[in-house]
């Protein structure tokens, strides 16, 4: 056998493994469609208008059940975010009631939010949320877009390293919001569950949260569930990864530097080794 | 090594210092005049890359530690605080997390190179064993680091891995309680993992010094496996090896930067962005990708004790390679059969890695068992027998001869590191 045989064996082995893969893993839930996002790819950044629309949906719909504990009102005015001004962020903060205290009398009290406050949770604690929502605890949304994914299997996940696919979280969220369908025949829905074709196990606790025309847009963007899903998923991606814009910008600079620097190192290396390569009888070279 | 030039201090200060502490000569003889085989290819740059990555991990780790809180109630949020509020915190954390992965990428390539070219053989056994110890330390350090963000995978990985010790007869249960500092994975566990995660990299750095010392006593192996005989077989470490290493560190950084800046969460698990919840087991607990082959070995074996034993044996067996391999020829370039079995071994390890990421059912378990059998058979059957039966190809008389014979002196230029060589 020679090297080709060896490679053939290696490939055969890999093929065998993939065979096992497709034969055994039956996908539990459908893979949500992959959408185009403004923040995908090496130069992708958030679309400010989309983040503002997404924030509107969060505020009017999601925030009645889901907390956003790690975000502060000041974040709304951060660079690379929805692009509110500080005054706008402060005005938004003032519309929320925040628990503060204890005061001089030892009492906790409610006051309008300030820009430095964090988003107040809709329920005082997890138990209160469960009690109000039939035993279901809505997850905090601060990291949700990075905390959700779906299986798409070999060999696609290898390919995704090259195509820079990192939008599985937003795709999943958009999928869930658009995945409320009638159950497939024979599917027994457990009590309190809703059928969702993209949810693992299909029985999701959350009732369909959005319907067409529910949230008003002032910029002429279509008010469909599909569009709402895109906007709120983009907003949640920003909430989970607020430094994405800065990361991509710095990444490009670092890449340019590293490629130029490595090229210079390569040519220096060629120059240094030139004598050794072209005069093998050369006396042992001394350090410069 | 003797015979190469020594450091000649020029400045008055260095002359003064050199008579009291000959540190100049130590650095000079180790990293400048040190003779290195002239035919080293680019696979030999991964030692330097590993040293570089250790430095990166320590520097980013020390700064991350300034902002991290090792407490079950605050760990997750403090990591998110690093991501959101610390200046360039996202860069530090993504660099550290992906840096750990790339540390393992580099160490696996480094080990594979050692196996291919027989770098573990006489007189480099101690050098090799120190390498196995370094790998073990890396495994432990990496695992503890993964626990620190205190996400769902952190918590459940800690639970699963520490529970492995319960397989030990009689004292297993007590050992696990002792490791946890309680009766479940909790705050004492997190605290000690943090302490050890900070300590172990410096232990690694110390063993690296021993590793390099042993390297400089035995000298580097090379693609022919024939020891340097005359001065013509070697070149000075600086500038020849340093510039080559630097070039590959640059290329390595490009790949690392790709991950950090464009796909920082590709190698992570999405569940680790969910705060740890002892009351809710994730549907599918998986370790970091670099442990997956060993995880597959563990799960492939139905008995817990045997599985844990196989897991430990799969790493420890590496330390015995110098004695399990009975062939007098080092380099796989001259060992046609060993070369093939070794490539199948590499494929088996990658296969085990894939199986480790899948749910342990049906065909996956059978495949994992077949590959596990090959893994151990490679060490305990193939390696000892090959030395007796394999017909090796003739070795060149010297490194210079091997360089000259090909017309173009290929050895020194090094082949591109794509696929298998030779």
C-alpha cells in the first residue's frame, strides 16, 4: 500500500462514520430556515433601525414575561447598539418603575428608572413567574440569542467555520416565532403545550406571542410575524453580543496586520535560508 | 550541547553580570547558537507555537482573573460583565476561550509529529514523558477553566467528570465528596477549581522548562530520524529556526484571529450561555471538543469502572510508547507499514472525536467500540509487532545526504504542512 491507500482508508473510515450519523440521528425538530442577517459575515454590523424595531417588540410584547436582567438602559445609547441618544435612553428608563431602597425608613420603594438602572424583571422572582404562568418559567433574554441553537449535523458544521455562520441563535428564535403550526397527525400535545415545529420535542410552553399587525411600525416596515421575528431576533442578538460591531471592526484591522506581518516574516525567512538552501556544502552558518 | 560558540559579552554591564550570573550565556546557548537539524520541516514549529500560546493564555488569564468572581451566584454574571463592561473584555475572553482550543490544536499536531517521526525514541524518552505530563496538566487545566463561567455545560461537565472518580471501588464515593468539598458540585467546587486553574498554568510553565532542558540535552529529532553527525547537518537556532517559528506563529495567529473575531462561539456550546441550574439536566452533556475522543472511549464501555480505566489508560499509554515501539528506525518516512497504521490511528482518533459529540446510541456505540479497540491495539499489538516484522526502507547516511540526494535540498525548505508528507 502507498499513501493513496492510506488516504483511501482514512476517507472510507470517515464515510463510515457519516453513514452511522445519518442512519442513527433522527432530527427531533425541523431546522429553522437560515436567514440573511445584517450582522453576518466579516463586515456585518447591526442595523440600527432594525434594533429599534426589535426593542419596540421586546418592550411591548416579550417584556411582559421575559426579563432582560443583564442589560441597562444606558446600553441603548451605546455605540454599535440601537442608536438611541442618551436623552432618549433616559426617557425610556423613566417609563419603567424600578424597586429601590431601603430608604431612611427602612422601606423598599418604587421610583421611575434612571439611565444607569438595569431593565427591571417582570416578576419579582422565578417562583412568582411560575405561579403567574402556569408553572412555566420564561427564560431571561440577556444571552438568549447565544444560548439557543439547533443541530444541523455533519458535514455542514465543518463548512460553517469557513462561511462564518454564527447566526444559529437568531435563526432559531425567528424560527420559533414562526413555527406555530397545527400538530402533525398523531402528535399528542401535552396539556399546557403549544405545537411548534422548530421547538425540540415540539411542545413549547409559550403561547404564540405575535400575530400580524400586533406591533405598530412607523417606518413603513411590513408588520408581519416574519418581520417581527427578524427584528426581535436581531435585537436579542445585540442584547447577547453588544460588542459585535467593535469585534468585527477590530478583527479586520488585526487580519490585515497579521497577513502583512506573516508575509514579511515569510520573505525574511526565505532570505535567511537562501544561503543554506543553495549551497548545501556551506560551512555551518553562524548566528548573525 | 558542546562545541558551539559561547556568549561573548560586549558591554561592561553584561561582562560584570556574566561573571556573577551567566544568564547571557544560558540564553545565547539555548536560543541562539543551539544547533538545530537543517532539515526540520514546518511541523517542528508547533513547539514554539505552544510556548507562545502558553504565554497568551497566562497573560489573558491573569487579566480575566482581575474581573472574575468565583462564586456560584456571581460567576456567570461576572463573565457577562467582562463581555459587556470591561474594556476589550470580549477580546480577552474570546481570546482565552478560543486560545484554549488552539492550545489543544497545537498540542495534538505536536504529538502527532512526535509519533510520526519517532521523536519519543531513545534518547528522548524523558523528553516525551514530560510531554505526556504536560498534556495531562493541560487536560486538567482546560477542564477546570471550562467550569468557571458556571453555565449549564460548565456545571454538568463538572458533575459528570468528577463523578468518574466514584467508579473507584470502596473509596470512590469519599474521593468524590472530597473533590467537591461537599455533597454536590457547588460553591466550594467552583472555588477550588478557580484556585487550581490559576495555579496549574505555572506548573505547566515549570514542566515546559524541564521539557526544553531535556530537548537541549538530547537534541532535536528530525524528519529522517538520523542524528546530526557533522556541523553540516545543523544550523544555528537563531536566525534559522526562530524566523521559521515566527512565520508559523503568524499563520497560526491568522487562524486563531478568524475564530476570535468572526466565529468566537463556534467551538463553544450554546448551553453554556444558560446560567448553571442544578435542577435541570441538559438533554445532551458534551465536553469541549478536545476531550471528545476520550469521552467516546469512556462511553463506549458499558462498565463504569472499566470505562474510567480505559479513559485514563488511553492517555497514560502514551508515556510507554518508547518501549512499546520495538523498531530501531525512528521516522515513519522509512517505515511504510507503521506509517499506514499511524494514519489509521489518527483517523480513528478523529472518528472517536466525532462519536464523542453524538448521542451514545445504536451504531454510534458499536463504532466507538471498534475504534477504541483499534486505539489500544495500535499501542499494545501493532507497535510491538511491527518492530519485529516490518521491512524498513534504507536510511540516509546523514542529514546532509538526505538533503542533497533529492537534488533540491527539500529538507530545509520544508514541505507545505498540508496532508501527509513523504
